[in-house]
């Protein structure tokens, strides 16, 4: 069997773990296992285990796909089980979806939201709500209402753009 | 604070004064965070890593929690000191291998540590004695909230905090507890427990090595998923499982004492005998025997005052700590000799095991927080 990490040497370290009833297997050669701290397992090796196992399962929908921000490719992901930067999550979204579903309890975040993002989230929520109202107004042929709602949405979208550019500038 | 000042006294979590600390040696919660649109440490070039370290390190050092702290770039820390930090669970093995472009900040009490440019730009953790995951989560959550005022964390409304590894995306949180389970190991129940816990989506690992027979009968239980669940839900699930594990361990010990008291006394007596008379001992053997002495304290075979000493020896008998106790570089053989000496001196201060009267069995469990 060949090492899942370097794809060259013979694997001599076999790891298996059951997560939510799914068996994940990783085979490593001695140097790769050592390098990744598998033999140590002082509490940190499990990321690697699942990371590599998961990369195996990732669908290669667009093998040439590349992150515009950092230049990371899908092939890099298959090799390391890690992404290149936060923008990679957008770039490789399609391939990552099924993987996340298999790996986690759900497919969207329900935990903590940073205060900065909270503002944006609230705006997004309001826009979503107004869009539904707009559709309804159009359906019911209440065009005056629709025009007013459309203006409100535009205003919120401007605010949203401003918030995003402020966040960039702050960086 | 200099690293020698930091390492002078043992970590606060070693004191074993937390709730349920007879069985749960420590609890830990870590959060992974990254700076938006900057390459993750594993993909970033050296100058990029250095630039981010220069951005992040001062912000972390300025936290109110870090009023008294040690902070440095990894290339300024010696190999021995790095290993000591690993043995104290303050940095990961991976982080110990880092040099230029990575850093660490640890508060004086060693309850909070932040690794900069490990696998993610920030890996922050809080660690305390006993089972108190909620308290610990609140500590590290506050640190995170303070940091986000100054740093633009990569966050997506759909996927949460964006991390280098898909296993951490969402909350970026991993909670874990280090448990001492000699009763379940001695009664061959440990594999069942590991399997049961695995089925709940939690991982069980040995303290030093994959496989179920952990050194010193110490295991780590941690959550595996980070997306689709609130932080507190994960913490509560983990806490619930830990309370069950505590109960199982207590029952295993009671059953062992009822059915095979001589086996238990023999193991504890021999452990005491070897540790107080050995002149050379490996860290593996030392940990396994210290574990039995620790159980002896739980069973009132040794005075309760011995607990702090045993827990300290768990850490102090590890290779880098032994090396640090010597003034010069030691070979592995010399380390084994010095380790035996350190333990012999400590054990001389506790009386011989009292095995004539049958000890009262008292798990000493406290109510969940």
C-alpha cells in the first residue's frame, strides 16, 4: 500500500477512525507519519487523520480550479487535506459541500458570529425579507408598494457594500 | 516574562483542585481563527508568515488576560523549552517544530496559550484542572471576542469561521478532557468505552500514542465535529459523556475491589515498591506506575496530600522536564537515572501503602457544573 501523504513510499502506519458511523482510513509511510506527528498524538494528530481521509473523498469536479486570492489548487488540497486561504472556501465550494456533510453534524454554521459580521448578517436578513415582500407585491400587482420596497432594498445594499469596504480598509 | 520564569513552577492545571479532578486530570478548549484573505500558515511564504506574526503577536500580548505573560517567536525558543511546553500541553508537537514566522503567547498561570501561525493563524486554548469545560469555554470565548475587535477574522455566514482544515470549519472549536481510567483498563472495559464514545462522534486517544492502551492509563476525549452545532451544545454533550465516563470508572473500581481486591493491592503495592526503589526508569514505565499510585491515592491507600505530588511527577518525569532539571545535556540512559532519582526522593515523603485495612471506596464525584 502506498502512503496517502507523499504518494511515493510504502505505507507502514495504518490509522482508522470511526466518525458518526463512517470509517475513515489513512495509510502513511514512516517519515510522513513522523513528520505529521502521528506517533506522538499528544492531542493534535486527529486533525490530520480526518483531514487526509476527507481529501481522499473530495470530488474532483474541476481539477484545474484555482483560488484567485492565493493560487491554491484543488490538487494541492488533495495532497495536503488543507486549504490555502479563507478565499479558497469560496473557490472550492462545490467540491467541499458533500465532504462537509459527511464530516460534520450539519452543513451550515449555527455558532458564534463575530460582532462585525453580525451587522452584515442583519442587513442580509433584512434584504432577504424585503425581497420576499417585493415578490409578493409584484404577484399581487401592487406596483406602487413594489417600487417602494425596491428602493429600500437598494438602500440596504448600498449600506452592505459600505460595511464590506470599511472592513477591508480596517485591515 | 522570561521562559525560565514561566516554567519555574508547574502549570496551574496540574494542581488537581478542579471539580472531579480525581478522574478528569484537565479540560481544554481551543478555538481556531484566521485572518481574512491571507494565506494560511501552511501555504504562506516565509515573509507573509512573518508579516502576520508581527500583526497578531502584539495584539495577543496586549490582551488583559495576558497582563503577565511569556511571548516569543518560535525561533527564539530552545528545543528543550519547546518540548517542555509540549509536555505541559501548552503548544502542539507541530508547533514545536516551527521556527521563524511562528510565535506563542502564554499567560503566567499557564491557563491560556495562543499559538500564532500553527496550522491556522491563531490557535487559542484555555486549560484547567478537572472537568470544567463550560468555565473554560467562557474564558477562551472572551479572549476571542477581545481579539476580533482588532483582527479581521475570516468568517462566512454559511460556514462560520474559516480554517485551513475542513475538520475545524464552523466554530473552530475543539473541547477535550484528559481522563485517568486505570479501573477500566485493569478490568478490560476500556475498549468498549472507546467504541461507545466513538459512536457518539467523539474521539478517544491515548495521551502518548494511538491505540487504546494509553500510557499512564490517561486518555483524551474530544469532539470531532465543528459545523452545524452551537459551541455550548458541543460542550454540553462532551460534559455529559465525561460524567458518564466518570461513573463507569468509579463503578469499575468498586467492582475490582469487590471481586479482585488482591489484584488491585498487588498492582498498587508493586508500583510503590518499584518507584521508591528504582535507580533507572523510562518515562513510559514511570507513567504507568505513577498511574497506579494515583489510583492508590483515590482509594485512600495513600494520604490525599500525595495527589499533588503524583500529578506533578506525571509531568516532571517526562523527557524534556527531566532534561531541564539537569544542568547539562543528558543521554537517554542518564535521563532514566535522573528520573528514577527524582521520583525516589518524592516518594520518600509519602508513607508506605496502607493495605491492611480495606479502604473505603469513595469516588468523590461532585455534581455537574
